[in-house]
C-alpha cells in the first residue's frame, strides 16, 4: 500500500511563539474545521490548557490538502507542548514524524527552547521547515531573525517562511512546504503490521483509546492484535483518525496516525512506546521504543479531611489513566494522616495535577514540600533511591548521597549576564560556557542541581531580566553533594511533614525560616513550645512560643451559663480540627500555611 501521499509532521517552538494558533489556521485552511466551529485554539482542549494558554497533551489531527500540483495529500499534524516539564511529549510526537515546522516569533527571535527543540528534531533526523511567525507585529525584525537562523541554527534564511498565524498570512506556503519538503513515510517491505503507540487516553464510554502511528501493514475492525510488551492479544473494535474529533475509518494503513480501540479494560494494559502487531502474522521484533518516562519531582498529597482518603485515591487513579507520567502510592504521615506520595515530571506538572484534583474532583488537599529523587549509598554498601526525606537513613549509616543534576540553557540580554551568573552561583551551579547570540543577547550553558531550580529559578530569571530571559533544561545525571536531612521538632517531637533534604550550607537559613513561620501559625499553648530545626540530633535553629493560660470562658463575666456552655462546645469542636503532635495541638491550617508559602 502506498504512503506517497502521506506527510507526518509536528510543530515545535518556544512557548507562546504561536504553535496552537498556527495549528488552528492549518485546520481552517484545509477545511478540517469550519470557521463556524472554530472557537479558537482547537487543539488545546483541556480547560486548564485553555486558561493557562499552554499545551499539555499532544493531540494528533489528520487534514486533507489539495496542493498546487492538483494532488490531495493526507497531512498528519502532531501538536506538541511547549513547557520544559513536558519535553518528553515533544520527543514522543517527533518520533512519529518525518518533518517539523520550527516556529520562531518574529519579534522575540530564537529562544532557549527553540534550540532545545531543534536539537530533539535533529536527533530524529527530521526535515526542518523554519516559520517566522507574527510578522504582523510592529516590533517584528525579520532581518534579525533571519540572521539568527543562519548563524545559530545553520538554516539558510531563504528556507524560512514568513507568516502571521493571527492574520492568516503564509498558511498556504507552509502547507506547500510540508508537501514538498517533508519526506513521505517509508514502509517496511514485508508489509507486516507494526504500529507504535505514542499516547493513550481513557474514555468513560469506550475504554482505552490508544493513539498510534502505523509504520507498516494495516489494521481494521476485527484484526486480532498483539502488544509486544505484555504479549496480550486483543480484538480491534474500532480504528479511526482525528479530524480533530474522533472519526471512524475502515482501516488504518502504513503512514497513518490515528486511534485504535480494542477490548482493553484498563489503561495500564497499554504501555506508551509499545508496538502493536498482528497476532496471526506478527512482525519479528518491536519498533524502537521510546524513553521510559521518569518522574523527577515528588511530593506528598493528603486530604484535609481524613474521610476524603478513598475519594482522593479514586481521583488519583482517574488522573493517572490519562497521564502516564504521574505516579502515586499510599503513605502515611504522623502530622497529616493517610495520603499519597506522588511523582511528577516537574513543578508545572505538579501544580496542574493539584489543580485538577481541586477543580475536577472537588478535593480539599495539602501537599508537602517538593523533593527530587536522591541516590544513596549506605556504609554497608546498600544502594537506595530516596524520594521522601523521611526515608533517608540516619547520617552515620550514609556513605554518600547523590542528587540529580540538570544542564540548563539560559538565553538573556547581555546586560544581565553578571546578575544571572550570580544567581546560578547562589543556586550551587557551575558555568559551562557562554555564547554570543547577536549584539544584544547571550546564551549561558550551566549545570545546576535539579532541586535548586525547582522552586523559583525560572521566576527569578524572569523578574531579574524583566521577562526577557528564557531557559530550558535537560537531565545530566547524578552528582555527590553535601546533603543532609533536616528535621523540624515541635516540643521535641519530629514532624515528618516538614522534614527535608537540604545542602549543608543552606540548612541553617532554611531551618530558621521554617521555625519562624511555624511560630507565626501555631497558637499559644498552656506551656512553652520549642520549635527547632535539627540535623542528626544537632539543633541548628530555634524559636519558642511563650505559654498562655487559655480560658475561653473568661470573657463571660456574670456567669451566663448557656453562653459558657456554647463557648466550651465551640472549643471542643475546634480541637477536632487539631492534629496532636506530642502534647501540642496544631490546627490543620497551620500545616497548610507553612507548606504552601514556601
Ligand atoms: P504553548 O502551547 O503554550 O506552547 O503556546 P503556543 O506556542 O501554542 O502559542 P499560542 O498559539 O497559544 O500563541 C501565543 C500568543 O501569541 C497568543 O496570545 C496568540 O494570540 C499570539 N499569536 C499567535 N500567532 C500570532 C501572530 O501571528 N501574530 C500576533 N500578533 N500574535 C500571535
């Protein structure tokens, strides 16, 4: 079967350079959606995506385009997310393509992520079509961007297509370039079925829907398929393509990008990156798989009301079905009760999951301070992976702790180079090299511990450069560090929710900050309460809350007994919302305040 008339391509860009807007124009121009249906930003379907203006999941879509040569081509577009947390989705989409549109904002020019994405596209040997978007902007500087393309990314300026996704300029040129410059997919000569699964979603009515790219052979309703990883077999119930909604087809053949519904009950039966083949005539070996997705950031998520535990568990299960990168398992904490240890790709991913739990499932949750995953060698030679500070063995049992390192690309106006280098040093970073991009901008390459860029690095970079700085990162292995477990003791009792793994030099200021904050939120008790930060039994910071004789009935002079009773009742109720740490009662919201503001 011929794949000559098929083109699979992706759009890659720095965040906000206009991928989604451009995709929408392509859908309109090819009449895949009508103007009337067009409610802007078709591919960003999730509410949260629309609100935050970021693409989270990849959405493939099939378009038909009759080119200037009079032939109708089938163009499969795979949209990709722009945020660094989701770069694994970019690689997945790119693996299903032969070409990519590289969007560069005509006013902003090449950014850190343009480079990182281009690097990913080169790794997959894709044909690159540069598109300079937003040429309608008065601040557009075409000669500058052209020069950047030539100097930094080594793409001849004449290959670049000027466009305005907003005003529909250059859309036809882009479609023609896709037809001309993106190679048609090549099918294996044996014609045996090979389809790679690049995503899967769970649909309440139809079960598991797997997104696939058919590399060779074909499949249709009734075909008995086998998944290489699990070796399980299934009968296909339906195949189809996205236009952009699910649209049923008789058959998916080599080169096609679409979906398969088989009689799978749960999402974990299909592994992203697995190969589907025909059970009767299987291909000899699976296609090259994708990199396994590894969560990089961990945090505990607990229900505020312990009775919500089961509901929270159910909600997490539902979220995970469509998000293989999100992991969770039960854990319990003295301070917070029963909850879950969760793994995320990065901070944005974490925020999104938390927000979805709150919004879509109406859950009232507390989350603990985020942590990365540490490699620990014990003195007895045992190797451990630690994602929860509480699980770190006592310091005398630890020989070495290694922490994850990232290589960070930072693009900034040259004026800020001194300040940003200082920021990198403060965050325990090391400079690798500095590259001049043009007269006004430089690109810094440095390595930093992942834990140091987790919280506020990007925000600081943005505010220090008045929004002109941008960054991207890739994982760069593990490195030993002087890391210690810091515990917080309230009235001499360690509180597990506040334990953290920190660098030795940063422990004291961080400990002081936590003790101070706790002092603000814990109410006075009938005795003096000591708040301490400790490393292996050694106190490094302390605060204390002075004693108070609490007499709630003191206000009731005169002795109105019913009022007194009411107040006592109220106090009793209030106590129910307290967590007892040793003999200290701490209101639930004290934990929330301390954990949230950090
Ligand atoms: P992510 O999905 O978050 O990576 O963003 P994106 O690259 O998909 O960007 P998006 O399409 O959401 O566009 C970002 C902003 O740029 C939006 O406010 C668009 O309206 C605007 N925009 C997109 N294309 C153009 C254009 O050609 N001209 C102008 N002036 N604005 C544009």
